[in-house]
C-alpha cells in the first residue's frame, strides 16, 4: 500500500467530488437492496396473500425506487468520469513536467518509447484502480454489508453458510495475486519495449526502406509481439483459473442456501417469498465477491504501473539549480574554461584539463578529428552537463552559481540535427521568442534567408512542417532553426555545425546572416566549412579531449601542426 499512499496527493483536490460520487453509488446499492427485499414481499402478496391493492402499492413503490436509482446512477457515473479524467490529466501533467526537469544524460540512457509507455499506458492503467475502483468499492461494500444484514435479519442460520468460505476466498486471492503482480509488471515492461521498437522504426522509416530492412524489422517486432503474447496468455491463464475458482466458491454457498432453505419452506418455517428474497440476496453477494477477485488483479497490475511511473518521478535531475544560485542578468559574454575535464562514462575521458578564454564578441571555432570532444564543449557551455572537474566562468561567475533558466535565456543553440516541432513555420520560428510579432518573425527569416522559400509555399508562414519538419528539406529546416535563434536575440551563440545541411549557395546566404548576427555577441561554433573557420577570431584545435593548438587560421597554418594537417587533408572537403 506504500506505493498507493504516494498517489494520495493527486487525489486530495478531488476528495469532495469523489465523496459525493461515492454517496450516490452507495445510494444505488442501498436502493437495489431495498428493491430485492420488496421483490420477496411482492412474491408473497401475489402467490400467497393474493392482495391486489397491496400489490399495486408495492409496484408503485418499486417504480419510484427504480427512478431514484436511475438518477443516483446518472449522477455517480458523470462525477466518477469527471474525477477520473481530471486526476489522470493532473498526474500526466506532473510526470511530463518532471521529465522536462531531468538532464540530457537521463534521456540519452532511456529509449523514447519506454518513456512514452510510462507516461501514457502506465498512467492509463493506474486510472481505473486509483479513481474508479474506490467509488465502485463503496458500492460493493454497501451491497455486501447491507446484503448480509438483510440475510441475518431474515434467517441467521442460512446466513452462516455464506460466511463459511470467506477465509478460503481470501487465501485463494492472496495466492493468485502474487503471481498476477509479477506477470503484470513483466507485461508492462514488454509493452514499453514494443513502443520503443515501433517508435524507432517509424521515425527511421526512410533508412529502413533504403537499406531494404523492412523484413528484418517485421521479424524483430514479431518476436517482441510473441513475447508480449506469451506473457498476456500466461496472465490470462491465471485469471481464467482465478475468477472461476472464486465463482465456484460463491455459487457453492448459493447451492447450500437453496438446499437448506428449501427444506425450511417445505416444513413451513419460512415463506416462499422469504426464500426467494434470500436467494436474491445471496446471489447479489456474489457480485462483490467476484468484483473483489477482479479488483485484486487490477490492483496488482496498477501496483506495477505505479512502481514504473514513480521510478521516473524519483529520479533527481543531475543538472539543477544549486542552493543559493542567483538569476543572471544580461551578460557581456566573457567565457572562461578553467581546467575542465569531463567524461560521459568515468572509464572513458572525453575532455582533459581544457582551458581557454573567450572575450565578448569573440568568434571561437572548435575543430578536430571525430571524437575529439567538440560537441561536448558545446554541451558543457549550455550546461546540459556539468564538468567532472574544473569550472566554467561567465563574466567571472561560476556557471553553477547561476539559475539554469536565467542562463538559458542568454543562449541560442543551433544544433547539428535540426529539431522542429509539429505545427506551422510561424510556430517554430516563434519558439525563439513566444511574444514576437509576425513582423519580427519575418525579419528574422529574412536575416536567415528563409523568407524567400517560405513565401513560395502555398500557405506561407502558416504551412505545416509535419512531424519533425518532414515536409521541408534539410536546408530549409536548418534555416528555420537559424531564424529561431536570431529571433531569440541572444548574448551567446552556440553553433554546432549549423550549416551542415546546406548546399553551397544556401550556406553562403546563411553565413552572411550569421556574420551579422555574431556582431557584438560571443559565438562558439563547431567548424564544418573551411570558410567559417577562416573568419573566426580564434580557432581551438582539439585532439582526444585535449587542446593541442589555438590561434587564427594564419597562425595555425604556419605551425604546420594538426590543424595544417586537417586543412591540407580536406582542402576540398568539410572539416569533421
């Protein structure tokens, strides 16, 4: 129950509404019990007393109670749905908001499909048990307790027969429940694996088709489906045995009641109507018992789902505001790396004792062979990660001592892999400044040389870009990303191969825009084109995580070191 207690804060704002819904559903159950008792009396009036006037009165009362029951049922159904949907909406918002606080390292280690499965599937599993089950349990409780009360008032000896098998029911439920929990958790993990695989294949469908691997992916998916099917059928097998076992025990009680009660009718100790009502009450008690068996299985399944969701909620972001961190006002752009070392995996260092300085307005190009640590420098500057040792200073202040949000507002990142969101071109460019007017957006697009191709689209700035910008070319997506950065008007630019997707003509136009944007701003760029490197204030040459050379293009060419080698080797190719 500990895992369910952790969920209680999400229920608290809706407890009053849940209480009203519970009272209404308890009213439904209470009216139903009264109707059953009146049915027994009506049976005696018709078959034994043959009193038409009393029969009419009883039928009128029955009809009134049916109408009352219907009104209570309508109210509780709506309130239950309202509470259920609102609680789950709140919980999903909470989980989604927490996900956004987690650092990049967390997402690098977790498949997207798994996270989506926990956010959508697992939360959906929790919904029934956490919101609908308590209200339904109130109905079953009234039915069970009220039914037993009527039974004992009518005939306590018959009632004792019903209670004999209750301890056995509890034991059976406990034995089956342990196995159900294990299988439900395994099945939820398998569902997450399926979601991950499907997400990977769908997002990479072009590569799958290009490399003629559709059959392979179908087989991979089929294997995972078969595994999920086996788990599902094992759980179904247990449930198939569990529920009939419970039903058999409960119907055994009913058979005993009929046998013993029939004898008492024959001997004249009770009326046929009393036996009829007694059998109805005994039958209605089967509902709560069978429901308890079903709910027990659902509770075990929800336990697994809650455990998986709270595993995410228990993750503390590695990158967060430290106690005493202060908001950062507009910076001049003076950046210093002091003996910075970093490793994604402690066994494999990526940067070692890296030190350099960038003054406001400098354009710092970072070059080097593949795996030298170029993008890692950008990640550390953006504080997606923290150095394992050393520190990064911004205008003389340790980057860890300022709030993340205030620091992010100083930056604009144009990554190597352009990220666009579902929506229009206007929406995506405005992402850089949500309050920007359409005129400001158009100005930014013109500066990024994107306005011309946007104007040629049938719907212009209101054109839908498609999922991840699939409706646009790579160069068009990149120019929109640059326009988004221009609109943000940052103090520090981080360009991770920002022109990598452009042809020569587009690159020339964008480079002009970037040069205008760089004026008065500190810029760090991972070099892609030689022309970009040549215009940098200073070039940092990395090799195996160490700074091996630095200087201008001319100075480095004179040294005839690694930079000269890379330049000569790839004179007609982009630098890596």
